[in-house]
C-alpha cells in the first residue's frame, strides 16, 4: 500500500523538497513543533500535506525571519482540515444552533448549560459609570471597555479568587459589563436578556432587528477563540505569573490596540465606505497602486478560505438581500475573486456586518473584543491549573563582552 493513497500525505523527501530545505532542517521543524509526522508502513515518517503547505506559505511570504511559534498544550481550539473546532465541536455548527452564552460555557466547562450570573451587579455598573464619565463622545468602543474593566477591577473584592467557579462568576458579569459599557448608562443589573440582544440594542438602536441579533450572536461564537493568537498568548502569560482575570483581559485588550490584531475590522469598515462612493474595482486598484495590503483578506491557517467568514457572509447575504449595502459587500467579494486575491477572512465578515447593519464606526472591534474575552477566560482556566511560567530564550546579537 503506498504511503499516500489519497493525496493527503508527503514522504520525508517530498516534504523537504516542498519546503526547499535539507532533511536535517525538516526534522528541526519537527523538534520545534512546527511539523507533526506520523508513522507509515515500514516505519517511515509521513507528513500531512496541508501542514507542510501552511509552513511553506509562511516561507513564501517572508515571515520566517519575522515571527516564531511558541508551542504549548491546550484542549480548547483546533484548526484542521480547514475547519475550526471548540473542544472537538465544529464552531460553525455551534454558531448555527446555539447562543453565545452556551458556547462560552462549552469553552469554559465543556457543558452547553448556561451558568448563573450572566448579569451585571449593581455595584459594578455604578463603578463602570463613574469610570466612563471622564471619556468624551469620540472614544472608540475598545477604549470604553478598557476603562470599564479597569474601574470594575479596582473595586471587586473577589478579583484575586482564581478558583473555577468564582472566576466564572466574575467572567460572566465582566462580559455583560463590557456590553453595557458601550451604552450611555452601563447600569442594568436586572437585565435578563442575552448578550447578543443587549449588544444589538446598544449598538443598533432603532436599526435593531432579530436578523441582526442572530448575526451578532453567530459572530460572537465564531470569534470566541482561535488558538494562541498574540492577544490570547499575552493573556495566558499574564495568568501564568498569577495575574487575575481583569489583568489578563486588560493585557489582551492592550495588545489588540496594535495595528495588526486590533484594527482589521475597523479598516474593513473604512474600505467598504469607500466602495459606496466609487466601486470595488477602483478601491482595490488604489490599494494595489499604493502597495498596501487590502484589509480582511486571507488567513495563514485556512488554505481554502476562512470558514467563519464564509458562514457569516452567507448569513449576511440572506438577511439583507437586495439592499444597497449588501450589494457593496457582494461587489467587493466578486472583485476579489476576479483578481484571484486571497478570500475574505473573519475580519472582513465582521466589518461587512457592521457596514450592512449600519452600526457606528469601530463596533466590529467591540464585537471581536467581547467575543474573544470568553476565549481568554477559557485559556486562563487552563493556565491556572498548569502551574508553570514561560521564559523565551533570546539569542544575543550585541557586541562581544569587553575584556576590561
């Protein structure tokens, strides 16, 4: 029987040739956790074609000298076969059948049963209101969430209790607090509505509709976790040195303020606004002419396109079929396909959602941040039980030590 009967596997020699490296380098990738070989008949090693192609793509785009991978174990999220799974469950399937609160509990506890305390305590609401009173009306949503989180943390007597149940009570109320921080008055301690309903009422106002609620609920689910993205890694590092849940979430938020992880959906919103005034082809031409990356396209983990984007865009087209705003989105997707550019990713889909639903500027970033907070909490729960710290090994490249 051949080593690869379905085209899914490569021999060691084939993998080395595809990566344009020597066999010794190939196995250095194995030792660093970048490749995961399996044994075939006869004791030979074989490599997944998809994993080799992903590593080869990193080399083509020149990222091997600019980034590295920190390998750690986690039982939360897996990307394989162009699919995203939470604890073994297909994330797109969860988005089509469950609420955000259920999926958050699934990530945290491995159960879809919604826990108690998905409410904002009165004291936390009062603190958030006081903290936010210093902000002007031009503050972006993430800036409001950062300030509300810091304010609530300063007055929470339970912030340092990292046992699972107390931590989850804090996490549930914090997520509701993040939603409420986007409103003019964060207080609403008796609000029993779902996170998506509260978020849509806060964001959409008169434009609120069941269709928008469902879309935002789906987006929250699909964005909840994506493995060790940089903000998630930073949140885990905070927990590994004993940081409480508020500190870890704030660390994640601050990392998202970088231009790469935090501003992608905001850039997509601006791009689609420009499409309204000209055309998708003209907008793409301008990006290419200036040598700028087109926001919201491609993802290194999905060789066949981001399944989160495919699902959300399909739902968005169904909900807003025939409207001018969805025509802009469809025109942009079609233009990208004609030019054989990388397909849209989740950032594009969220930016399209905020554009089509008529949400205020920057609220795609808010949706992403609230969703990802649930994932960070899941990672904190893992980290608190592992009792370890991380230390990156540096390679010194400075001047040689002086003999004096």
